[in-house]
C-alpha cells in the first residue's frame, strides 16, 4: 500500500503542488494503479493460451481459374489503344 508520505515525496520530486484534501484520493488512486500493474505482471503468458483464442480458421477462398473477358471486346470501346492496352492522357507535367 502506498502511504501519504510517499505521495508527498513523489509530488515534491516532480515539483507538483498537492493540496491536503487531495492526498487521500491520490493515495487510493496510486494504490489501485500499482495493484493493476501487479495483476498484469503476475499474469501467465506461457503456453498456447493466447493462440487463436477466437477459434478462427482461414476464411480465404481457394484460387480458381475462371474464364476472362475477350481483350478485343473490352478494347473495342477504347478511344486510344496500343498493343492491347488502354492509352490514357498523361496529366503529370
């Protein structure tokens, strides 16, 4: 447990003004923070406990080859084309 004297020492070292009526609440808050940090430090991280905790599996579909559109049909509406590709205007100068 954090004492009031330790809170005052921390305040002096950090050059903070702490009013007398704030010391009790700061002591409680600091104690809760330290207890939380201790809980995290004591948590075990060994083993496979954290691997796939949601039991997810690979949701990607298999690759399959499908028929594509005819290139000549696609390019039939192109204003400009060259070697089977759309020609676009260069806007960068």
